C-alpha cells in the first residue's frame, strides 16, 4: 500500500520535469509552440483562458465566468464565489496590459471589505498558475549557467571555492526569460517570427535584459572566449556546456512573489532583497559590487517572470509610491550601482482602509502628494455576495470541508441545493460526539438574511421588498401570480451600493457554529429534537448577536434588525409550502399529464400535428385540453366552451400564459433546436402553480375531519393522525427532512395555521 503513494509521488514529479535543453533546442521548441515564450501578463491571461468559461446568473444578469476562478485544479477549494463582473473586468485589463494598449503603466488594485473573496483570489491565482505550469501548453522556462571549463578558475561562485564541477549549475535567481540571452536586435527578429506564427492577436513581448547574476556569468564567459580569439562568441557563451534552458513549476518564490502583511524590512528589502555584507566584502571584484552577493528574496525578485502580489497593501503603503514606475519602466534598482529589469504583473490587495490613507490629502486637490499614485492604481472592487445561492454555498463551505462548486442546469436545481439540510458532528466538553442537524431552509435563512442586509433600498421598485430583490438577483426573475417578471422589467440603479456593506459570512458562520454547541430547549418522546437547529433559531441568533458584535455600527444594527422580519416571513412561507405539498401529495397533477397538455396547446397554436406514442401524427386533442383546464387549472367551466371549442377567454389564456412562456424559453435557447418536450413545465408560471401550489381551503375540502390544532399530539384513529403520519413521511421522502426536523417544521406551520382555521 505504501508503495502506491511513493509511485504516485514519483509520477507527480516526473510529469512536471523536462530534461534541460540548449538554447537552440529551446528556440526550435517555441517556434513550434510560440505561447511557451509568453511574457508575464500574457501568460497569466492564457492560464485563465485555458480553463474555459461557464454561464452564471449574478444580480439577475447572465454572464460568462472564467472557470479558472472556480479553482478547478484543487476541486474548488479556493474558488472565488460571485464577483464575476469584477473578475471579468480584471481579465479585460490583463488583455490591455498584455497587448500594451494603454494600461501597462497601471497597478491592478483589488479592494473590498473582509470576507469578500480577495484572499481566495490570491490563492486561486497561485494554485491555478502552479497547475497550469505543469501542463504541456503552460510550461515555463528560465536559464541556468555553468562557467566551468572557460578557464581553470572562475569568478562565479557562492563561496570561497571556485566552480570546478561542470555539473554544478546555477539557475537565474529571478527566473530570467531565456530570450533575454539574445542581443536586442536578434531577439526582435526572433520575436517577429514567433508572433507571425502565433495564433493570437496579443503579441509576445520580451524587452528585458539579463538579470545581474546572469549578466555576470555571460560577461565572464564572453571575456574569456574573446581573449581566445573566438569569432563565434554567442555560440561559445551559450554552448550547452555553459547555458541550459530549464522548465520550472511556478510557485511562490519561483515566478510568484507574495508580500504578506506581516513581512518586515526596509522598502528595498521587501521589494527586491538585501545585500549579504560579508559575502560582498569577499567578492568585490574588479572594483564593483558583485550581484552574486544579493539575496534576490524581495517580492519583485521572486515574482519576476510572472506575478507579484502585495496582500493587505495598507500595511505596506510606504512601498506603493516606490512602485509608481515599475509597471511601465520594468526596472528596479538593487543598489545605487546595479539595477534589474523585471517582467511581472503587479497586483495589490487591500481592505477599504487603504483608500482612506490615499485620500488623506484629497482636500489639497492639485497639491495632493498622492495624486500620481492614485492615478496609477486601477481599482477593482470586491463586494459581499448578493446572490442567495452563492451565499448559501459559501456558508456551507465555511461550516464544512465541502469545496465542490455548485453548477446547475436550472434554477430548480439550485433551489434544491439552497434549501438542503446539513448534518455536522460536534464533540462536547465531555468528549461525547453528537450529530447536530441544520434543518432544511436553515442555511437558506442565514444566507437570505445576510444578502438582504447587503441590498440597497434606494432603488427598490414599488411593490417589491428586499426579499423580492434578493430573489431577482439570484434567479433573474420573480413570480407574480400567473406571470413571471424578469429583472430587466425593473429599473435598478447602476451605481447602487448593493454588496458594499452588510453582514459578512464570517459573522454568520460564527453564529451558526455557536448554535452547533448549544442544545435547544425542546423535547419530544420519540425524536431528538434538541439536536435540530431550525431556521428561526438561526435568524433569532443572528439578530440577537448584532447588539454585541463590534463590527457593526449602531445604525447598521438597527437597520439589520428591522430587515429580519421580511426574511422570517419568506422562510415561513417556504416551510408552509413544503407542508402543504406533503399533505396534498396524492392530489398533485402528474407531470406527464401536464407535459401532454403543454404539447397539445403548442400544437394547437401552431396548427401542427403531434406525434403519439406509436409514432403516428394526429391532431391535438381539444377534449384533453378542456378537461385539464377545467379540472386541474380550475380556471374555466363548461360555459367557456362550445362542446370542446374554446371561447375567446380560453384562447387568450392559452396564448398569453402558455405559448408566451414557451416562446420565451425558445428565445433563451435559440442556439439549439426547440422542442416542447425539452421545456421544464415549472418554467411556465401558471403550470408551476398547478404542479406545486395548494392552499388550506383545499386541505379542508379534501380532509373534512382534519384539525391542525390537534397536530402536536393527534388522537389515535383520527383523520388528523393519519394525515400527519403521511405528511411526515412525505416531507422526509420529498424534501429530505429528518423525522425530527419534519416534526418541528410541521408543528411550527400548524401553530400558525391553527389561528385562522375556523
């Protein structure tokens, strides 16, 4: 068994390693695959685009999302949930930077409050680039040197002893691009050939010079062979005995530099590295400082060749002005006498407090000393999630080890994920292990409340509340009676503050985590109801905790407390719908019957035949349509028909409520062949009502002796007892309730129904 892990590790290392090659072999390689020579911003763009895209709905709008940000190489462990528009703008900026179309002098700035995905962005970039560099199309290369053989004693060493073993190779400490070896004129001719072969409108650009360490080796070899009278100096210097091109796996320190909030040192030490004084004194040859004495451990040195990240930039605000000219000049000073060209995509990450620092002199207007810096920063603002499904997914991630990214073919599937229960094992102070269940809709209630606190009320259309707005943002539509209204029917402000403020997921996570260790004060003779956390438990705890949470202002506390009522009402309506559907399960219309009706109406409207089960063509059946409309829809009676011929009211209903919905579906799926059988009946609002909507009057008519006031402990042999038993079973089977959570949910619903039963 242990050997399997050893072999797996062997394969992992072998698959990412290539034998070093000579410079000539490398040029042949990139002429075949030009993208292997891409400069930093272009390589980052290629890595992102290589994962493809998927369609998402955020804030009620469809958008294409780059799968790279779902962290696919790590099963979604550090996926960035939401903020797709911000991420797409970031990628658009990369295109401009990579092609040098005006933004190459900009420093990309990712800003937003805590728990909005900025840290996940950093990890996602590191993970994605690392894994992309392991692929054949994403190989990344640098150079290594060996000056042994040029003469007996060499000046290239990391100590007192000269290099004597020809196998003793030293790689560029800053991942220098292999093409930097070529003289500028020759390199440009080579780039012209590469770009002519490149199937991309963004050209490869390599304008850097060799880094100082490599320059020392190059100059030393050139001097030795020049003294020998060689006229093929470049061939001699770049002979495979002296120069090799090697691939490397991109990681922190190798193509990615990360400056953490806790990193210390002088600005120069944090940016490019520091001198090793003792070594410098020994190797101060030829009257100049030897670049081998430099540590090359600064963030720009480590990130040379690909990506430089400054996290929590407010802690390193003193560095920002020193970065002003780095993006466009692509050069930094190691010391007064020595500099280094760099090729890196610079990204800084911060909370909103950095903006406050940058604006401290804003009242001085033209005399603002930070004006030039602010002009260089290209801000992308991360916000709190305003999609219910994304917030529910994020909260589940925070509470468990779930990392799979939710991908659904329809919003019905997403709704099932949102409402799901969650069972978590907790260990108490007595070392006893208990399973605690977050009942169906508990995660949903916490997520919905969080989203509702983040929404702007100033652009709320008449007749809608914040829960409606949250539903519009998540599904892209809301149901209004028999109709379905899309987000585009409402006028929401483009400059709304949605997502800028509100309850962060970390607060919600902590509240729920505390509830997991609190046994609820309720009991039942048969079920462990004390281990069930209900939606109202979560909402009450979140609202109560606002008073003591230091992250909220008094104004925010008051506002958030007022908004919890809307959420409680919505969650109760959802629970009520579950109970009603479970009670009336046997009275539901069969889906096949609904589909048949829809197909006949479509054929009727198009004046086309339908194909029956035997493959025969026949006219749509007017009797089937009439029976469905009278018995199941309950919209019409015999007076609306002349025999089976529909009246104008029925005809209008079919066209406006059924055909219009089908046409809407056909339009959204216009790239595919439209077939009525592919339409989910629930996408037609009036049909959705038939499939899953019941009311208490219908329950009363169906079960004449049913009494919700007896629900908690119904007398044996009564109709109420029978209905309850079947309802609990149906809730378990249809909606994945446990016996305990079904009992508590149905009791809660019936307690409210009892007040108005008579």
